[in-house]
C-alpha cells in the first residue's frame, strides 16, 4: 500500500492482478474514506460473491465482491488480521477488505475522524518515526515518592 496526503493506493502484484481480474491498482482518495476498522479475521467481513474475482475457501479471496449493499474490493489471504475501509463517493467500491500486517500503522496514518473533521495525518512521521501503541494504566502501581 502507498499512502500520501491525498490518497491511498493498494498496489497489486502480478499474481494479485491475475487473481483479482484487475489491470490497475485500486486508488482511493482520502476524502472518500469514512471509517477504518482493524479486524481479527477478514473472512468474516466478506459479503456477496466474487464477480470478477477468485475465491478458494479459507485460502484466498481476491477481486470484486458484489452484494446488495454494493461492490467491495477484497484481498484476503488465509485467516489473518486485516482492515476494513468504508468508502463514500468512490467510483467503484463501497468497502475495501484487506489482510495486512500493517493494519495498526495504516489506521494511525489515516486517522479518520469524521465527527471532528480532523485533517489527514502527515505520513512522513509514520515512515520515519517510531510506532506508538496505547498503553494501559495499571491501578495497582503507585507513583514513587519524590526525594
């Protein structure tokens, strides 16, 4: 995946292009992204049927999935964690469902917050800085007394 300040591009390998029956990468304007969710198993988010696409149950699902809700673009391998990206005003798709090892980083980089209309995150910080993860405060730990 390539991400800049205006768009997200799902770059497909030659094999993925063949299995997805697609000639070009999937390009999504950041303004079209309404919601991004981390999911434990991307298979549970598939809806409809492959049209066109490849579906080998529990192994691979790639291509366009057509359902009554619209078309989804899907790249799912095995039972792995992934992301579900809901779209609005996109030419082709209502959602994009992907398995990826970089789901948390993608969500952090997109920082989609429709309610507050936050500006998109600067992705150069993602590429060059450390990945920060939220930490839980432990109630059993006490602060050390000042000396």
